[in-house]
C-alpha cells in the first residue's frame, strides 16, 4: 500500500482554479470590449462543463476536446475557430500547454446553414404570447441578417429608431417593420445600456463590465448562450427532429 501511495501523483489544490483564472484573464487591460465578450462566451462554456473549481493546471486537452465536441461540433468553421482561438489565447496567458492540440482548425464555411422556411418563420413570428425580448431579438436577426454577437452587442443609445438602424463598431445594423413595431416597448423608457437584457441582476461576485450593465435596471447584457438556448427550446416544435434550431437559421434567404 505504501508503494502504491508513492506512485500516486498528488494534484496541487493550492493553485488557481479555472473560474478564478478565467475572471482574471477577462479583466486584462489589453482587450477591447468586443474581445472580452467573445472570450467570455468560450470560457463560460468551459467553466460550466468542467466546473469553475477545477484546478487550472489539471485541465487536459482531452477535456477541452470533449467540451468542443458536445458544444460546437456542428458549428461553422468561423465559430469553431473563434472558440479555439480563445482557448489558445487563454492558455498562453495562463502559461499552460496548448489545450487545443487535439482540435484541428477548420477551413471553409463548414456546414451550410439553411435558413428557416417561410412556413416555419410564419409559425414562429405568429406566436405573440412569447416574451417581447425574444420576439424583438428574432425579428432583428431575421430582418438585418447580422450576426448574433453583433446584434447582442447593440446599445440603446446607438439606435436610430426613425431611420431603423443602429451603429455598432464600424458598421450599421438595419431593420424593417417587424422589428420597428417591437423596439419601443422593449426600450420601455431606457436611454442607455445594452439593448437586450438578462432576466435577472447579476450576483455580486459576477458583476460584468460597466459596458455590459444597464445603469437603469441593474441587469446585464443578454448572453449569447442564453439567447441560443431559449431559441432552441422554442423551435423544437418546428424541427422534425425535435432538436430545435440555432439563431443563425433566422438569417434571410441569400444572406
């Protein structure tokens, strides 16, 4: 028994945890706000799958590969590579061996994303009992053809309701009548902060950056993961396989 005990490798539990390291990484001064949001999507998923309390230096490429397989196996090449790049940057910052060694960089556009059919869209947008936030987000994604991350990054003060457009970064996001009908009610008197808000205020230990917090309600910006989850749950009834669809299926034909 003593011999076997000597052969056991003891994990150092005194080092940083995945959750602690992820928080420190995301507060780096070198990152722009869009970069922080992008990296946060990847690291939140890792923390949920592996546990925030996991010792940082006990993580293995196999664990990371399993998270990627379970979460982004059907993702387009750009999405897959973006998450892979985020993990590589995190590893370099934390002085870890590359945890993406088992993940090949994807080329091309990946699987073609087929937009929802007109019948499916009519069925979805005809459900007026659904929450206002979700209906406004889905209409905006469909009418603008913009990416999910871009739309979720919109702020109230950037909206031009008269011209039906909003400035984000170096581009414009435009919409039509479906979105225009819903935005005034969604704003509900708000003049600043994220356009799409989470349902609850963040816990004190999870206070986001000021740019992602509404100064009037105290709620944070709606996360990419939560938005995808809600859409997938809602569209299970539209999917013959009952799996539900991703938000990218809302893009109009030909975009």
